């Protein structure tokens, strides 16, 4: 072989090596080199049946939430950890059941009834490791906007619980300052005031979108906890007018009877969706969700951003205007029935969830932190109650035998103080006033109308034993005596 031939061979080898190096370098650049971004939408008081993705006959228009569902996974059996707000918010932040710190009612709800309520903690302990604090160990920028309601003073606000930015989160459970849902808001945690007439859900969405755009070159957590659709019932005039016209075509009885706690007059429950103002609030919230989702797309982050959409408790159906119906789910906010704890849950996890997929695997608020921490490569070294639901997101099952609820209070909405356990398709409901239990087959009886307790005593005994063991594990507190009357207590406390 002459020198010219050798030179050509060497040149060809060098060319191939160079091409290979460029190809590999290009692949490294195009593939994700950082953990996924996380965007959480938490809606206040939004019922399971309030979004079109769960309810094709929904009175409220929610196209953006629908598109999110079509791009990710919708859970049919997703739950809140409690039928009211603060406890569920605590569990989303910490991965723990709120009963562990006696955060079992909204802060600070001490409404009385036949008996005195259980002792209540009124803040999320500052020692808790939040989802924001967990992600910051991996270099995440962290942002919170909206309703916090996890502590009575600034030491417990988001900026002291791992969030770099807090816009609007403080002690109040609703937009009760200024002009409430319309600017100026006079919110002490909004450094920049809104102009006259600015709409709160849109303001919070704009701030969230701005944060995403400004932090698109680093991993981030954007947690948008809407004040919507909590009372006061106030809607944008254009949307209110739209739904007033739409409601004229909706016929039927709007209310029916619902049971009430011992010694109280039974109250009505809404059974027909047609409340124009509430509908306007739902659609405005959906539009705000759409604004944030568009920013994710415009920033080129859609393929590396986990999006989670859920609510903190069921729809408001039995008080304060009773604006929505949760049927076929029984009850609503403040009730341990399905209407109070079954929530919209949609997760879009690029590369993990199949677009337009659905899962009937039960999940809960306690699962948010461990799932997101795992995705970000954060190792949780302390004890929590939730689990990483990635197997379910991939279309499989979860290794968990039960979910639990504990609400030893009299709710504003007339709900019954009680606890519950779900094992498979069965749910056991235990009343704290007198200790009665009810058993329901949720697959056959989603409305919890057929009590199977008398027909299946062995199952009742097994599930009740498991529930009571959980009470002991979390140090659950119960109703207290009042005026000489003694409430029921579990046998281990007697």
C-alpha cells in the first residue's frame, strides 16, 4: 500500500470518528440534562364532577383542563386527604396524613355541634419538609401563588417553607380583602398591586407564567393554588351573562334532601348544575390554567415539565349558596362521602404517562411529594405516608392496601364527623357521634346509597380493625364531651 492510499484511509477514519463525536455531542445537547420542571395546579373547592374531563354533561366549560387530560393521565379514583382545605394542603406539601399533627380541619375551624370537636392544630409545623424544600436540594427555583391557609402568621407563610417567591399566600382561606376577586386586592403578600378590575385567577396565572419564562433555563417548581372557586361567589360579568343564558335551558329540580348530624335539621343538597356565577368562576379558572399551559409550550418546556392538576376537597353542595352538584357522588365539601373527598386528578408526565390515558387506581394528596421527589432524584429520608405513583402513571398498579380519612369536626357544610377507609372497591364509613358504621361497594354503588354492613359483617370487622390500627398509628383525636354528653370513642380508648 502506497503512502497516498494510507493517507486516504487515515483521513476516512478521522472523518468517521469526528462525525461520531459530533453526533454524540448533539444527542447530549438535545436530551434533557436536568431534572423535570414541575407545575402544580391546585383549585379550591372544585368538585370531581365540575370538569368536562370527568363529566361529559358538565354545565361548566373547561376546555383547557380537557386538553391537559388528553395529553396526560386522568385518574377516576383520585382523592383529597380530607374533606376541607387546610388539611389537604398540608398533605400535598408534606406527603403525610394531616391527622399526624392534628391538622384535621381548616385553620382554624372550631365549630361546635352535639359534641365538642377534636383538638385542632392551626398551622403546618415549620419543621415539616415541604415539596419546595425537597426540590431545592436539587437546585430548583420555587414559586408559590394563590391560597396558602397553612398558618396564622408570617413565620408559616410560603417564603419560610421553601418557596423563593410568594405571591398572595397568607393566613386567609379566601380572597376577603380589597375587592376580593377583582383588583385592587389589598393582599399583604402581593408586593405589586393590581389595577382596578383585574381578575384574581388571571393575575395569578400571569405571575406564574412570568416565573416560568424567567426560569426556563433552570429546573423549577411553580405551584399555583387558586383562590378560585371558593366563596365569595363572584364571576366576570361577561361569563356570568353567558351562563345565565345557558342556565335557562337547564330544567329540573335543583335541590334534594340530605342527612345531617345528630340533633340538627336536615339541609338541602344541590342536585343540578346551573349556578351561573359559579360556572363563570370555573371557566375563568380554566382560562387561567390555559394561560400557564401556553407559557410552558411557548418556553419550549412541554417535553420536560410534569403538570399536576387537582383540588383540595369536594364541590360546595350543601351550604354557602350551594353552587354546585357532585352527583352521582354523595355529599360534598365537609363530608367524608365521595362527594367530599374524590377529586379531579390529572397528571402529565412526559415520557411516562400515555396521552389520553385513564387509571382507576386510587391515589391521594399524600402521594404528590414522593412522586415529584422521585422524579427530581430527591431521596426522602424521613417518614411519610404517601408513595411514588409512577407505576400507576405507567399504567400499572400500586403496592398499597388502603387509604384513610379522619374528620373529627362539625363542618360549615353540615357534614358528619367521621372516618373512613377504602380497601379495593370497598369503603367503610364510621360515624364519630355514635360509632355506627356503613359499608359501600364503590364499583357497584358510587353514590354510597346501599349500605352493605349488615350483609358483610366479616368485611366490616376486618376493615374497622385496620382503620382503628391506623387511628393509633397517627394518634388520632376524637370528639370531646359536651354538657355531660359523651361521644363514641374507639374501643382502644375506652
